[in-house]
C-alpha cells in the first residue's frame, strides 16, 4: 500500500508528455521569464547551482545573471527587495530554499506585502511570487522539515498555493506570477521527482479551483500537496475493503474553492482532511471547520483530521515516521468513520 | 556558579600541542567514518563535513574552559568534539539512536552538549548568533566569568540578526567572541558574489576588535583566541576572529561533483595546507613528537572510532512513543 502506485494521475492522451514536478516548475519559470521581461528570479544558489534541489537548472544560462540572481543568505532582505521591485512594476519570483525559512521573512510578507494594497486604499500593488517548500520525512530534522503553509494562509492579503502534481504546479505557478497579489507557492520537496502528464501547449490554471482527483461515494478525503498521494493510496486500499473514497485537492488554500469541497462532502456524507501541517490551528482545522459549517446537515459522522503531530519534526526515522499522516493511518481512520469493521 | 576555575592556558605547552593534534585527528577520523556511514546508506539524512577546518574549532576551544559556552552551525561536529563531546554519543545521535546526545531527536545539525557548555548546533544560518550573545549577556549578569563563542560560516554575514546582536555586544561590552569560519563558499556560491566590502569592516563598524587568522594553523588560531578570550573574560568586551580555512569535502556528504563552482586545482592547493599535517610537521620539527609517536596516536584513535561506531550501529532506536516527549519542559 505504501508503493507510490498512483503517482501518474492523468491518463495519457495526445498532446501531453510526462515530466517531473521539478521540470514543471522550471518550465513555468522559463515560460514566464520569456514572456515578460519584468519577471526575474532571486534566491540563494538559484543560478549556477540551480538550487540544492536542481529545480532551476539551466535558467541562468538562458536568461543571464541579471534575471536569475544569486543572493546572499539574507531571506528577509531578498523578500523585501522583491516586494519593492513588485510595487514598482516588476514581477519577482523569490526563492526561499526551505519552507522553514519563511519564519525569517514573516515581517516582509505578513506586515508588508500582504497589506500594501489594502493600506494604500488600493493604490499600490505587490505582484510578488514566493516559492518555497514544505514536507517532512527527508530525515532533515526540526529546522528543515516544517510545513508552515497555514501561517501564511492566516494572513489576509496573501494567496497560498499547494500544488500536488506537475500539471498543477506548472499551471498555478504561471498564474501566481501573473497575479497582482503576493502569492506564496509551497512545493513538497519529496515531490520534485514525482512525474505526471503535462500538456505540450501552454496553459495556466486559476487560483481557487479545487480538483476532484478521484471520484467516490462513501467518504471524502480532502488532501493538500503530497498528502494527495497519501489520500489516493488510502483510497485504493479502501476500494479493496469495499469503501469508495473521493479525493479532493483544494490546490490553493487562499483563495479556497469552498463549493467543490462542500459539494463533495454533501454527496458522500463523511470527510477526512489530510494535511501535513501541525494539527492545532492548522490548514486541516480551517478545512474541517468549513465542512462542519457548510455541510453539517449532510454529515453522517464527525469530520476527522489526519495532520502532523504537534511536535517539532524529530530526526530519528523511527520518530519522524510517527509524525506524518500515512496511507495506512488514513485508511484506518476512513474505515472507522464509514463504520466497516 | 562557574565550575572548575582553571586558568586559560596562555602558552602552548608541548602537552597541549599534542592534545590539539589528537583532537584534530579525532575530528578528522570521526568525520571520515561519518562519510562512510552515509555512503553505505547506514546514516539517515545528510551531514556537513568539517574536514579541513579542524584547526579553527580546536584552536578556539583549547582557549576555553569546560563551562564556557559555544554555539555551533550545520557544520558542527568539529565544534562539538573540540568542546569535549564523546564520539560514541555523537555517532548515536547521527544514527538517530536513543543513546545520542539528543535521544535521536536532533541529528547531525542539532547536537547540543550542555555538560560541556555547547548550546547547540543550528540548521538556520546565523540562527545561533542571538543565543551566543545572550549567553554572554547572562554570564556577565550572573558574574560567572564565563565567555561565549559564536561559530559561524561567512554565509551568516548575510543575516541581519548578526548585526543586531554585534551592536548590543559592543554597547554592553559582552564577553562574546564571534568566530567567522571563512571557508569561501556559501553552499555552492563563492562568498565574493554575496559579500560586499571587507569582512573586517563589519565588526569594525561596531567598534569590535577584529583579527584575521590563518585558520589552517592551529597555533595561530589558539593565540588569537587566547587574546580574545582573555580580554572578554576580564571585561574588555566582544571580539571578532576571521579564520581563513577551507572545507576539503562538499557542502554536504552528497555534494560530490563540485566542478561547476570550484576547481580541482583550488581544492588541491588547499589540501596542501592540511591543518593536521601543518601541526604534525611542527611537532616533529620541534622534537615534541616523532612520526612513529604520531602514528601511534592515529592508530589508537582509529580503534577508538571503530569501536564507537560499531557500538552506535548496534545501539537501539528510541521508543516511538518518545516522539511526544520534550515538546514542553
Ligand atoms: C537562514 C538560512 N538560509 C539558508 C540556509 C541553507 N544553507 C545551509 S548552509 C548554507 C551555506 C552556509 O554557508 P556558510 O555560512 O559560509 O557556512 P559553511 O557551509 O561554508 O560552513 C545555506 C545557504 C539555511 N540553513 N539557513
């Protein structure tokens, strides 16, 4: 059940090809850099190194060091500089190597970028994109493993994307860059080599549009980022146990496609939210509250959550593996919820 | 509350020089074994090797008392060992075992050894600059006579928090020594592409005395550290040491193909300035030890390292239920 059997989501059809999530991100950036001379990328080790995850390889060769800039290890400064450039006509893409470092840029994002449009009565805009990571289980310990997307989703004025597939990652990133608001895109670093089908033709995806990744009747699994694969694996196992699970991927937390999530739960009558942020006050709490409020009369059971334990991410594999939702734990939760032995 | 009121050894005795040799060798052999453990897939995660930079940690820590504080970095094994940590408990931590310094919760980048004043390695660049400065503030307030050493790579010069705390350290004359391990690379980017002006001008701007030291020469590091520690301990305030050095290996154990950011030629040149060899040659030259004596030291260490690694490999993992312990004190 733990084999990543469901990684290739869309069916092969004409006009698509299979690429990794890292390549999808790379393509999105390259296309936007080509399309709009105001777009630039700035971050640590983004140029020749192409980031430690090699996601940006080749960009500096095509676009030069004026548009793909290696920055000092100054996350707050880089983000502030990006914001200032964004407010004056450019479309920066700031690369924050690990999601844990968003703590270092919180003032720039939460007090500055998020509020500039509102505080100026709509006069100023901050079309800033920040790309960063989330996700544990790389044995990277407490300061390189956090999933802090909820921190940013809590701040009005910021948009937050959590793509799970190469297709979504590419389409959402292109839209984020063209959006006139600050958008933070979280990519699970464990997914960079995950493959999926992507159209040959150019495309974008709207922010705020969830996708049903698998249809089902008995229970809805609302899953974000790499937890989509956990949910899909659980759903495959549930099917063998005679339970039909629907998997809904919000794709962006802000804006949030409430209708698709609520609609699915109205159909199935049961919901489990699967998210890799901490359980307390996390994205899973918000999604569960939405379902409890808007689908209450359709629920046959309480809303359940599978989220990261409320502990710093430990190093030791035997401890770290306890902290994240797994296909097994979601399977058990769903079985109990549906009331099958 | 200071323990062990020993005095700082101000002169380099033969005995101390031999101890330094042994300590540098211990770090070297420990890390060579860490590299093997990684390459044979026995160690989870990654490690950032200190090989090539041993003289900095050993030279500085030899000027410290057991209860003086240090803070360390992602490249922290050398600092940890030089401050007195046990290799077996370090191996255990790197392997995620219960007997490790942090019961497996920290791993390579987070080893803390409070018994030796080590307030912890840190995976956030510049992340420990506040902690070291605060420890110095505390030592001064509590009148313990302790000093604090803040180790960091030159990459941390990019972090604003460093300048905030250096300002306070100078204003309030805190006994903190900022030790900049200038190994010329921030991961895969040469520091000259990320650092404007002169490094020395930065502490100078805050009125903090700065010294540039040959970080491959443990005796030079020790001398400079003794001066800085002596001044800090006697109320003279902070200091800043820039130790020029080089990491012989990659940024981390997985960084094998380095050609795109630094040349083989440059690596070769630095390898010819091996800190362990430089001290060995001096010891032999001075007649403090002959080659066969040093070889015996090496052999004993090899046995010590092998035994510690084997014990750590055999040691049990923590009970998974421990995951919920230590979140709150
Ligand atoms: C705040 C922060 N930004 C980025 C990183 C990723 N990172 C880890 S080590 C490193 C380079 C550090 O260079 P330096 O401080 O010179 O230390 P060295 O690795 O050379 O010992 C970077 C960018 C980090 N750990 N923390």
